[in-house]
C-alpha cells in the first residue's frame, strides 16, 4: 500500500513538473530601447525543447534557445545584428538586454505575447 501511494505521488509530481515547463511558442510584440532609440516589432517563435526557431519582422538569420526561464535569440536587421538575452517572467513577458553586435551597444527589451 505504501509503495503504491509513493508511486502515485511521484507520478503526479512528475506530471506537474512537465506541465509547468515554460513555452515561448507563439506571436510576440517586442519593444526595445537602445541609446535613446525605441523600436517596436513583432516576432513569431516556435520552441522545440531548448531550440528556438522563427523570425522577427524585417530581420533574417534567426536562431535562439530556451533553457528553463532563460530565453536568447539573435537576428540580423537591415543595419546591424541584434542579440537578445532575457528571462521568461511569471507574468508571461520576456524582459532583458539587447546587444547591437556591430556597435557593442546594449539596451533593454520587453516582449509581450499576443493573445
């Protein structure tokens, strides 16, 4: 009886842990601010385990990853390449820093899921 109870409890906890894994798949509105310049654009992400694919408007060469609540992606814009490093927050947003690679300038970003 004890073994069955422990096994059932373990299965429930394992299922709950899997169900709570964050996912960033979907459409996102992104606002970034770099050196006093603000920009808004949209991205569409598809998450497959830790791999992040998709794209952002007016950008190419998209690649990214998700590791727990850590989300990173990089894309090439018309004038520069951008690297985003952020966290998936409990409110469903992603916030963090953006680096303009060619100019070594950092800024902030916030991504909000489109519902």
